[in-house]
C-alpha cells in the first residue's frame, strides 16, 4: 500500500517553492516510469515478450503513462508502440450488446470490446505476424476501416495495449508471457491522521477537469456518471489488479494544488438537486484546504497534461 501524502507538507512546499516542488514530484514519477521500462526490458530479454498490458480505472493516466514508458524504453534501445483498447470497441447492437441491471447499454463491460480479435492480435504479434489495428469512430459508433493501422513487431520491439480491461482474465490469462501493469492514483492525503482527500477523489478531480475542458461534459454530468464508472471498476477492473507485475501509483503530491483552480470553476456551476450532491459538498471544502500552484509549472510531458491540456502526447 502506498504511503499517504500530508497536506501540511503539500501546502508548505506549494507556498514556498512551487517550481522546485513540481520538479521533485515529476522526478519521483519519472523514476517509477524508468523502473517499469527496465522491468519490461528484462522480461523481453528473458522470454522474448513483446506484449505489455496496462490497465487501470478511469482517470488513472493510462495513456500518458504508456507514452512515457515508451519514451523510457527507447532510451534503453527498445522501440515501443502504444495501442488503446478503445480501438477494439464493437458497435452497440441492441440485441447482443452487454447491459446493466437497469437494462442500459453497459459500456463499462469487457464484452463491449472485440475480445476475440484482441486475443488473435496478441498471438499474431508474439509470432511476428502483422495485424491491422482497427479504429473505432465514437461519433459514428462504428469502426472506420480507412483508419485501420498495420502493426508488425521486430524482435527488439514491444507494444503496450492500454485500457481499463487489459488485465481481465478473458485477455490476460491466455497470454502469460505478457508484462502486466496496473495503474491508479493510489495515495490518500491526510492531516494528523484525518483523511482529508481520498485517493478516488484524485481520479474524480482529473475526470471533472478533463471532461469540462475537452469532452463537453460539465461537472454535474461527470458526477452523475461517476457512480456507474465506480461500479464498473469494482466489477470489471479492481478484481484483476493483483495479477499485475507492477502496481503503479500515478498520484503526485503537487497535483491537487494544480487541479484545484480548474475544478473549482466547474464544481461551482453544478446546480442544486444533483443526485451526488453529498459528494460535491464534501469535495468543495476539501479542495479549499489546499494552496494553489500555477499550472505553468507542469511539464509538457507530465501525466497532469492529460487532464489540463498543453502536453506533448496525443490523446
């Protein structure tokens, strides 16, 4: 279990020298990335592993972390690619698509993915064969064959498949040689034994900010969806995390002070009557306990850029 952060230290560092604090937090994160890359390289050399499976719940920073691991692998002589499992979604046929207990389409279910094609592609890549990575158009809710991408790995190359279901038994069990990572914001923030900011709030904060800035969803919509997202995590994601070779904590000590200013604006626009108003009432005063850090101190390759924008990676 990761050690907690302490708000008195966070606020002291945020107010004293935010630039240095941001650099220190990013350096800690980057060391974890380098360690993961080294472990992947060792596995590749030992058993000729070419497929890496990276899973984690919503708001974990899977995409940025996979890109950063690719960069770290390239520094040690291993070329790497990233592929999002989102590309393998299937069109929602009302007769066959998975549904929740309420009868709604269950987009959190692993059966929303083309599991058969994924397994075929894992096997083909391990045998040096070329695959055609599909492209799912979310606006059209269908694959676009014109945007499919060929992929074939050399002996010194790996591919990171990242997505919420990457460690699910239906994918991972059939590929025991694949290197497996589970990533989430795993550290609480405390004050003299009092829990003042839950680890799940870190991911919720990231979702609220990203949805507001880039996905056209206000904080009210994100909060209303959060219960469905969390239920899906408990059912489909968390049970498989201990299958991972590495449990990666993606939280950073300085991120709440950075995210605070983005989140407060979004949260203050949430109307009364929201079903999850109790969580909002707890989250707002918790945010006010933190000092601010200007987002200009966030590096362009930081995981935080996945949520606030201005980064070097494509999402």
